[in-house]
C-alpha cells in the first residue's frame, strides 16, 4: 500500500440505510468525488447519481464502501479482487460491528446507534459513539479526522475485540426493545391496545435512561420494589404472571430479578 494514503474518490456497494447516510456524508460533507453507486435491488438515482444494478468491470476509486449485510462483505471483496479492475492500493470500508477481516487495506467504522430512518438518523450521528478498527495504523490515522467530522465521540478498538462492542450494542438495543414488548403484553391485560400501551410506558422507559445519564451510576438508577426489598409485591407480580399464563413474561421477570440480586445486591 502507498506510503501517503489519501482519498479523493469513492464508490458504494449497497445502498441500505447506513449506505445512504455515509454516501451522503462522504459526498456532501467531506467533498469526495462519488464514482459509482451499486445496488442490485435499488432503482433510479440517489443524490442525483444513477444507481447501477451490477458491479462494473472497472472501479477506479480510492475507496470502496461496502454497505451490505455482514454475510456478503467477504464475498464482495473477493469478487472485486478477482473479477473487477481496481486500484492496487484501494481501501475497503465496511460498517459491520462484529466482522473482523485480517487485511491491511480494510477499515471498519461502526456507529453505535439504531439506524431506522436515513434522513432523521443523519442528523443524530453526532450524539453517538463510533468504533474505528483497522490492522493498518496508517488507515487509522487517515480515518480519525474523517470520523471527527462526523462525530467527536469514537473509540479505536482491536479487531479481535470488535465482537464485545457489537454484543453490548445489540443487548442494549434489541433486548431493551424486547423488554418493552413484554411490558406492553402485561398492560394489554387491561384491554388497552398495543399503541396506547406503548404510549403509556414510553415516558417511564425514557425516565430510565435520563436517570442513568444524570446519575452516571447504574445501581443508583434502580427504583421499585426490588430496591425497597418489598418481597410481597414481587411475589404478587410473579403470581399474577403465573395465573395469567404469561409464561414468557414470567421467565423474563424471574431472570431479571435473579440478575439484579446477583449483580447489585450480591445475593445468590
């Protein structure tokens, strides 16, 4: 790879939500020249740029962004190396939080956020942390100022440690969403539909994160009968779930009860 790494132009493979966000950033905010947008499922154009449905025979970009599901990233890199004319010193960028590829011309950036809407999430990037990873320290140095223009919050991680970062983000994102679902299922016993149940519970859910942010301490953010050692109320909760045959919700309740006892109160 060349001694002085630089990026003037880029191509994008995969135009999902993350792909759209970073295509927009690299073109509009970082002023890199966009050569190609490639997505087999998308039609028309994006940012007034025609979308290709097949990888061309030649890509002359300094950077190729691969914004596809994790399972396809290695295959696409292999395809580009074997069947497409690319620069000898091309840089590959992907956004997988878990995938680690031991290759000196690969860098990964992973936003620690739930991306559901391209336009709204583009505005929220600065509020969230990113991970930056590459086995090539020159790529780390090249991408540090790039990330800093997107968000001042980022950490540089070792490739073999990526899975911990990704696992933590999945747990707080997906599992908390599942926990909300279980609470909604409980409140639906009052003949309240799911949308209204969600509206009732969301302010409480927001309070949890406000408390965590303000307290900067997990244990001090705990409230409720577990903290007060109100065992009779806890037993009533368990009995109510059991009597209503809410098997899954009772399992969740019992697991979290045990976890809180072990982690916060050192009870077995």
